[in-house]
């Protein structure tokens, strides 16, 4: 499923330079291939905006469905932006109004950083509610990541997320709980997923709301669930889009925050992420960083490259397979004419036919 560089968004060029298949708009228009238009609501803060955009577009583009993929990044008001980042958004991002006018086949919603005790207190809460309300009524399927999952479950079911005793941060093993679900077709029964969050919505909370939990960690923490119709909304609590070094960069940022007295304790290693050699390098650096801090010396260069070459990616293939299944179902269910009401000819309460009574 080739991506189409339908705008001058730099990510399209960068992905093409890395060997990803990205068609020019001119070439795409010459091909008689079905189009899928995927929205990407990017709510990440400035420092992570571009890389999150790239991660999700790359993951979506890894699907092997036969269609041309048009990905439309956009954002919402209420998110603090620097002048430079706002200029980038104004230049390369689409507006929600335009997407509502043109229509989308599917939507991905990223996580976001929060600064208030409850989601309802966030400045972006009302714009996000409006965007999600439109999406669940007009888009074939919505895929939510991390904070977006918590926000939509709050909006639709008034489920409050629970504060974890400590940050769930690392790479965790998961098991499929509903192996026959079409979203899990040809997926390994056990696989890893990166997580990075302070809050959770439990499997019991999801099930009590009528959701189907599809994937749990081996400790029973829900990673993936679907709405009662089995497809309209797909919820992730983890980060299948993460690159191999994403957690490393988070760790490096937290080390810098500690050195600058922005956090009290030196950050622990992300769980199940560093092997013995990588952990030793990180711990040696920790001792030097703490010593320099006490002596008023500058923070030494972080050994990012030394650690990065020692990291394993144990989630990419499964992440690609999940997105492939999701987009394949979107492809099957989305009517070619977007002016036709949602899923014309398909029962909107059971688009996959999984809830139909046996004949």
C-alpha cells in the first residue's frame, strides 16, 4: 500500500530517502488504484511532533493492502505551540474543517502530554471532544493511541483512568485474548509492545463498558481493545509506532531533566529494554553525570549511539501486521463514495458481522 506524497510534508521526502515506498502525486494520479484517506490527529508536544508524525505515517505505509494511502496530518487548538512549530503546522498540516468537508476513511489519534489533574481541565479537551465526536460518527474506524484512548473512553463511557504506582515505561510481553478476531489475523499469540505512561484503564473497566479486550500484558494490563461493534474504535494503551530508539531518547531526556533539577531522582532504566551491556554503559554514565552535577560540572555527552546499537526491536513486525489488518478492514468496509452515509449497506452496529446471531 504505497504512501502518496500529496503535499510537501517533509516526512514524505524523509521516508522516501530511507527506502520507504512513497509515490509522487503525479505518479499516483496515473494509476487506477483505490485511494484510502487516513487522518492523523497529532497532539504531541513540539519536541515530539515531527517524529510522532513520521512514526505513524511510516507504520500506516507499511501495510501491504492494494491501495494508495493519502495521510492527512492535522491538530487541534488548546495545545501549547512555539512560534516555529505553529509555522510548521500552518504550512504542512490540514485543518479539521477541511477534512470534515472532504471526508476521511479512517483516523489515527496520537497521545499527548497533560499538565492538569484531570483530562477535562486540559485546554485541548473541548476541541478534542468535538473532533472525536465527528470522527466516531463519520469515519469508518478510529485508532487511538495512549492518551487518546483514555480521552475517548472518558468521553464515551465516563471512565476515569487510574494513576499507576510508578510509570509503566519499557517493553512488555503481551498475549492475544481473542485469537479469532479479524484484527488479529496471522498475529503472533505473544508479542512485545512499548509503553510509556503514568495512568491506566484496566481490563475490568473496559469490559464493564462493553468493550472487547483483544490483547493484554502477561500481568493482565490491557493494551488493545475494540468498541462494542468490534471495529469502529480501536484502543491502544501502548505505543506500537515507536522506533527502536524511542524509549532511549525518552530516557536521555529524563536524565537531562534530572541533571537540570527538573526531577528529583535519576531515572530508572526502561524495563525489559536494555540488555546487560547497554545497562552497564547507562550505569557508568549515571555515575559520571551524578558526580558532575555535585561538582558543578557540565553534563557529559550521553552515550546514545553506543547504547542504540545494542537495542533489540521486538515489536515492529507485529505492529505492522496489526496496522495491515486494520487498514485491510477499512479498505473492505469503506464505500468508494464518501458522500454515501457511513458504511452504506453494512450494519453500523456490527460492520464485521461478528455479533450476528448464528443461522
